[in-house]
């Protein structure tokens, strides 16, 4: 669209983190004077990144918002009356109230995006994000304009997809309630040849996810004898977790288990697996603060381990 090339990611399933970048060619007119954008350009690259994954589609009900607006308006009118201020004769209070209700229902989209500190295109493409290349520009002026408008569209699309997923979840949950097909942790403790029953997903699971991961999923996958068996069963895990928002966490669990299957004494893989399961459980239980703390611990542990091995 408009010459924008998606270098990484799935447009129909946005991950919530985006990077957009442009290649900046020298502008002869600005060679001597310089521009305000000079410090933003790194090795001919101008990049912008935004992380919208903490967005939650849950918002107060319209009735609650309208009630709050009414309270504010009533307080203002009472204050004006107490101060002896008369309303203009042509002012329709109820019409103004309806207009305020309309305005309060409009959603404002923030743009928490920042200039990216990338010096190589390879570094950008290695990031875990939806990545867009907007082309080459002579000078940074127009490139900066394009880059700052793209996050608005991206975030709106991501929010819409999040709402659709939530509606799909609610519809699926209602269907499961009607059919009585919900399963809890204890239902999955029995020895079976399959990791999960066919059709079971996170949306229809009502038990302790942390316990399920540590007591059922991890031991089951580690005990499989062949890689072919593992590949078959890990697909069931991905299918089960399809309603989970951070796909990178599922991939992290998969890679850590694969490492442990090949090297049972790997302290790095074991710790990453432990932290990954804790983060998934925190997000599942909507504990954002704990999830962020665990994510930072994962990054720190991996860096410390890598530095120790290099030295």
C-alpha cells in the first residue's frame, strides 16, 4: 500500500509492536546548514518504533461514561447557578448533554512511538516486531512525516484485531458454557497419548494454567522419545495457546524445551523455561506488572549467561 513494504510479520495478526524505517539519501540543499533530523538518522536510516501490546480493549461501559459526564455537567450548572451566572437564552442544556455524550464515546488513540536507534537494516529485521519499510527519501523531512503517521493506522488496526479476538473468545466461551465442554486442570492430569484433547483451547480451559504447564505440559513434552513425536505434540500446544496474546512467549517455551531435550543439564534453558511459564501464567491472570518484571528478568538472565560464556 502506497509503496510501503511489510518486511516482517502478519498483517492479519499484528503482534502489537511495530518498527517502520526509511533510507535517507543526502539532500544537497541541506548539506551545509543541517536539519533538526540529523541526530535521528543513524547510518542513513531513520526508524520509528512503537509498542502497543499493553493495550487492553476493555473500557468502561457507555452508561458509566455517560453517568460521569452528567455528574460533571450538573456540577458545573449548579456552580454557575450558585454564582449567579445565567445561561444564554438560546442554550439547550439537554442538547449540549447529548453532544457531550457523543464526544465522550469517541476513542482517542495515543501514539507511544519513539525514534529507533538502529544503525543497520539487519538489526531492524532481527527485532521481534511487525516491520515496515517505507522507501528512500531525499532528506528526512517527508520521511519523518510518513513515519509518524504510520503508527496511528497500525495501532488502530491492532486495537480492532484485539477487539475481534475478544469477541471471538466471548462467543466461544458462551458456546462452551451451553455445551458444558469446559475442562479444568484435573481433567488433563490423566495419562493419555495426546497432550490435549482435540479442539481444546486456552479459551475453554478454566483451571490453573501455571500448574497445567509445570505438571502436565512440560513433563509430557520432555518425555517424548523422538523429535517427530515432539513436533506432532508441540503443534497441539500451539493450537491450545492460540488465544494467548504474546506468541513470542510460546516460541520461547518451545525452544527451551527443545534445548533441554538435547542437553538435559542446560541451566540456561531450564531457567528460561521456568521464567517463560511464569510469564505466561502472569499474563493469563492479567497481572501486567508481574509479567513485565519477569520479561525483564528473562532478558537480564540471558544477557548475563551469554556474557559469562564469552568470558
